[in-house]
C-alpha cells in the first residue's frame, strides 16, 4: 500500500520531518510518500495561507491518483482542502486534526490542544465543533511560536512542554493533542515528560489511512464526494498545471 503524506506548506525541511514521523508508524506493507506542493506559502498561519495552499495540495492529490497512490494524509492541523481532496481521490483522505482529535477521544475523557500562533485557536475550535469533538476538546492553547520557528527556535520544545503542563491543569484534561504537524517529532518526548498520552496527528492520520486501506475501504463516490466535472478556468489559475482543469 502506498500512502501520500502531503505537507500543505512548501518548507522542505518540515516535509522531511513529517515524512519521518509518518514512516515511523508505517508497517512493513506501507510505503510513505511525503511531499509538499510545487507552489504555495512557506507556512500556514491564516485563512489566506490555507486558501492559497489548497490548489497545490489538490494538485498533489490528482498526481497521486495518476500514479496509483492508495490513500492520503493532509498534514496540516487546519485540514486544508480536505473535502475537496476527497472529491479527487478514490482512496481514503484523512486530515491530521480530525485523526488526532478522534484518537485522543479514545484515550481519555477530555483533551487539550497545544498549537502555534494565537490566531489558529478559533479555527481549531471550529474544527472540533465540525468533527463533533467539542465536548471532548477542553481547550486550545497557543504557544505563540510561528510554524517555521518550531525548527529553528531552541526554546520551542520547552515552550510546548510548559504550555502543555498549564493546559492539563487548567482544562483538567487527560491527553495532549499537538496542534501542528511541525510538532510531530515532539510527541514521544512530551509524553515521557508529562506522563500522559500525547497525540501527534501525522501518526494518527497515517495509521488511520492504513487501517481503512486494510479493510478495503475508500472514499464514497455516490454523492457529495463524486469526482467533480472538469471546468475551464480563467486568469492566472489557468496558467498552472492543475489536472482537474479542462483544456
């Protein structure tokens, strides 16, 4: 089985880290293909960033379909383009926010999300509501660390650890969910420091896709997620090679 893990931002070093985290939970029969879009923002920290990243994500999905990829992970905690990706893909497509929240709900009564910048909080709360996780999500806490600085700020791990301790106490939660794919490599270390389960969405989504594929399951195509009809596009988008754009 081949699973494509898509980092929606264009920071190559983060894509490599995400791929390594996905590979660490892949079984012997699972091939992990970690990619990022050919165009788009270096990090996703706003609604505009997410909107501009989606065409590049969808292009990687469409390419994967042509190459025989079996399933996909959207490796950004905003789950950008998730529903549109399901329209393009025959196999399962799982976002790391949904996968992480659902996994956390199996491990405790309540979970706390620790994320990057303050402006991400509202969107994550909205996702928890959309996924039916609002009762289990006890709080969303921002470290104030920009996404790309998770790799460069020597204090990043300490800040995430400190805020996780605050979140567990304030929310009376049982589990920490890491609210950014760039935090994926922190999970095992944090769990050891905190003494509680720490869920990384990259690992959770990868194993979820693998489990669905093992059951022979893919995206339902009878209704909303049927393959969209190709349409002509005008303007600058027409100059970008997007496989679903009509010639």
